[in-house]
């Protein structure tokens, strides 16, 4: 039981301080490790198969992170009503760590007001941790609001019983007048919990009389009376003193914040030396906060931080190791020395985690002994630390044998149960890093473990060790119920199975066998990675498998391109056929420009061996170029030596030109038709006439379109908006000579029309810009102006 002297000291400190709770945090790893860990915790919260204990641990680890990503993740899960277990885990983690990040307050309030009783209760308890007046005000408002559901009000009232404050007591007393008897009963219960006054029972009149006599007393006297009441019950005293210690911690933290930069280090060092463990713990939290935000630590030349490894208070000893390692204030020998005398499980776990963070090879042998520890937490931390050391640098043969024996022994002794899956997973991960043939039977056995995390770790271990002879044991996991396991199996088969597993992997790309889009995409990625190293025979086999797959058009094209590359490298006589097939499929998917290049190469190959397919392929090449609007098609047609083929191609060209006119693409039509009229010699009269006719029509439509465009741009030349005027002038300049006739027509329409004086000046200036030789006097008579226009129109 706490002594009166201790209680009085805490109370005196509290009177000059605010109120805040704090929670224990861990120093983050390096950026890449942190990102990997965060992703693991997210998956644990998301996975419905994970136990509540695992979700709680994942939520707690996310809470102690300082990154924006972890805060966003927590807010996302709290807002996801489809994942109640994750919401409850986050709320329980807040309670366990005694810390409520500001970003989570509103999401927790929303849960408190929700319809789900389990999340509502958890949210209320979590909000009760926060001693911020704003949060208390929110709880008070909910408790008082008679329009809210009774269950919500009751949870809010229950949460208020955890905050010892005058305003809370005052509000609870006021609720004794509520019309709902259950609300009154809850208010009485909270008053009893807050004050430890049990004599009044449910007699609301006595509660009112007591509060009327007490509410105006000085705070020191009021608190002293309550402490005297608490002394009658140990459990209540412990709870309230914890709250008072939290307020003391807030006061110390506030003092540090208010201290000038030059004095902060000295104050922090004094806190770390303080005789009160709560103050030392606050000092460590501040130091941890500084380190995680990139600030420097403190001068530890005296070994102050490392001395806290053996602090009398286990809470301090549990936090100190990670901070000491981050600061470089200790080495492996110091951590091992502290570990040798440590009895508290949580502290031993922290020391082992710090040893893993250091990953010093010298610590491997002592850590092996802790793998056999009876505590699952200690054993798991030891296995994790050993794995990190082995991953950094291979263990010597003698140590590898010792480590293998310890890991195998512990694994065999560990029962397959829900509360041991974390230990089994870490043992398997350590086996992967240590690497020993004796692990193979266990890894094979772990592929069938009921815990998905263990199966996943086993797959990764076999993949890392390159155990290709276990491919058949991994392949069934492509049908595993856990998505992560299926993805790990795919990654392993890429390395271990390769072409031998290609058909099974290919099945996972189909919705018939795999419903998860992410897994299907990964299966495609694995297929392509394997095929990038395969020969033409395997590529042809996969193409045959994909022949009727309507959902694999893009992938089939990629495989065809791989096949072409492989056949080209081997100078295979099958290359022309592969080129032709690829071109045909590209045409079917609307990629005419790419198809044309493959048809061209295929035609050259066929022509070189005088294959009958040369003519057919040449026509496919021309067709693709026409579809791609490639102007070089005229040259290809003109150079063909066979008149019948050339005539057939010209017919296709004429048809394409007419289609361009119908589509309003006069510019390209005129370009191609001009090239054809001038470039194709010995063109049959009928086709020559048709080309000239299309060209004439194209020019007519082009001139008409140009005239309309020039008219629109000329109107914009006299707008008030300078930006629009400048753009119109730039567009006319780009049109060049094609704008000349239209500009002259616009100028002619403006002569003698005073309302178009601005248009006349702007158009004349534009003509002068296009042709500096153009002479036009705005002051001349209309007749003189018209003559100047006619002279300009008659010149080419």
C-alpha cells in the first residue's frame, strides 16, 4: 500500500501541473525496416484470421510510431466499420499504452456514438485515458444529451469515472436529476468510483449534500479528503495514484517544453537522475521523442543512459535498452550483462530486442541460450535477435550448429496453438537466416502449419535457401486460403520452380482459379519474369495456353514479342511466321504502327527466301501503314515491282484517302494524295484520275476549312482579351501561306466598313507579318485598297 507521505508528495506535484497520460513507445528502426514493420502490422490488423492478441500487439506497435503513415493507418482502421476487431484492438492498445494521439480522438468519439456495443465500449474506455479537458468536455456533452441513445450515454458516464476533476464530479451530480433511472444509477456508480465514497450508496440526496459542502473547498483540502477516503481500499488507491502520477508526468513534460533551448539538456539530465521513477520515465520518453524526430540525444559521457539498464523500476528498464542502442550509449556486452541479472519478462524481452537491433556477432552465442527460455516472449525475442545477427553476417560453423540445435529443440517443444504462432513464426524466420540442413524437415512441416504467418515464413525460408527439391511441397500453397501465403508461394516458385511450375502459375492468372486481383497480377508478373529467361519452345507452349484467353490480350502480345526476340537471337527460320503472327495480333488490338514494323521485317525475311508469303505480308504491311496514317506508305507502294500488287495497294490507298475526307482530316489526305500523285509512276489512268480527284476535293475542303478558321481567328484578333489576341495571331502565323487567301478575303470584307476598322487594321498587320512585301495603306481610298488586295491575291 502507498504511504501517506508518498501520496502527499504526488498530490503536491500535481497541484502545480496539468493533466496528461503518456504511453510507452519504442525507438523506430531504420527507415526501410520501419516501413517493412508497418506493412506487417497493417496486414495483421487487416487479416480476419489473426488472433485478438496479435491485432492488439500490431495496434500498439503502430501507436508508438511517430510517422504520419502510422497515424493515417490507425485513422483508416478506426473508420472502417467492416473491421470491428481492428477497431477494438486499436482502442485496447490506447488503453494499454495509456496514450491517446490527438488524431484518434475524433474517430474514437464517432465509435462511441455508434451502434456496435463492443466498439462503443472500447472507444469509451480509450477516451477515458485522455485527461485533456476538451475530451472530457466531449464525454460530458454526450452524457448530458438526452436525445442520444441510452447505451451511448451510459458508456460516456462510465468513461467519466476515470477522470478525477471537479467539473466531472459536478456534471455527474447534475445527472442525478436525469429522468432515466439507468442514467442516474450510472452517475452514482461513477461517483463512487471517483471518490471511493461508498456510504451514500444510491441515495442521491446525500450525494447532493456532500457535493454542495465540498465543491467550493480549496483543491488541496478537497484532494486530501479524497486521498484519505482512498486509503480504505487498496485497489482504488492504486488506480487513482496512477492517474495522479500521469498528471505529474504531464507537469514535468510541460516544464521541459517551457524551458529555453539552452537549458533543455540540463533539465533532461536531471530528470533522468531523478529519485522518482515516474520522472525518470518521462525523461526517457522525452529523449526517445527527440531521437525519433531526428534531434540529438544528450551527452552520455557519464554513462547515465546506460546506467538505466539496471534501474530499480522495471518500467524504466524496459524502455532504456532501445534508447541506449539508438544513442550508441551501450554495446552488446552491457546489454548481456543486464540480461544476466534480469527477472522481469518484459525487460528481458526489451534487452533481447535491443541486441537484435545492434546485431553484433559477439552476442550470438549468449543469445542462443535464451532461445530455450521457458517464456514464449523471451524465446521469441531471442530467436528474432539471433536471426538478425545471422542475417547480417553468417555464423561460424560451430555457432551455426549450436543455433540450429536450439531452434530445432524449441520448435519441437512448442505446441501448435493460437497463443504460440508468433513464437513459431520467429523461430522459422531465424532458421531462414541461420541456414542449416537440419531445418529442412521442420520447414517442410511448417508449410502445413495452421497459422498463415508460419506458413508464409516457411515459404520464404525455403526460397531464401534455394530448396528447389521442395517445389512440389510449395505448389499446393497456391491454393492456400491466405492471400499472403499464395503470394509468397508465387514468389518462391519463380525462383525455385521456374519453367517447371509455369503451367500452375499460369492457372493463378485466371479468375477461374484466383479471385484476388493482386494475386492474379503477381502471377502474371511471375509468368513474365520466368518467360524472360525461357527459350522459344517454352514461349510457344505458353502462347498455346493463352490462345483462347480473352482476358490475356496484352500478356499474349508480350509473350509473342518475347518469342520474336528469342527467335531473332537464334536466327531461327521460324522468325518470319512469328513476326507475321505478332503483326496480325497487334492489328487486332488497334496498334497498327507497331504492327507495320513487324510486317515489314517479316516481308523482308520472306522475300529473301522467295517465299510465297512475301506478297501477302507486303499487303499486310501496306494495310498497317495506311491504318497508322504513315506517309511513307506511298514510297512503299511506289517501289513494289509487281503491277497487280501495286494496283491493289493503290486501291487501298484511295479508299483510305476517301475515309480521311469523310473523317474531316483534309490536311493528311492532301499530304498523302499529293505524295501519291507525284510519287507513284506508271499509275493506271483510272487510279491516277481517282487520286487527282481525291486530291482536288481534299484541297477544296481544306481551303474551306482554312477560310472558316481564318475567319474565326480574325474575329479574335480584335478581342479585348490580350491573351486571346496573341493566341489567334500565333495560330495564324502557324498556318502560314494557308492563311493568306483567307486573310485577304477578310481584309476585302472590311474595306469601306467603318465598323470593321479595327479588323481591317489587325488583318492588314497580320498579312504584313506573313509577307513583309505586302503593301497596304490604311489611309488610302477604298478603290486603292481593293487594288492592293487584288495585286496581292494575283501573286503566288
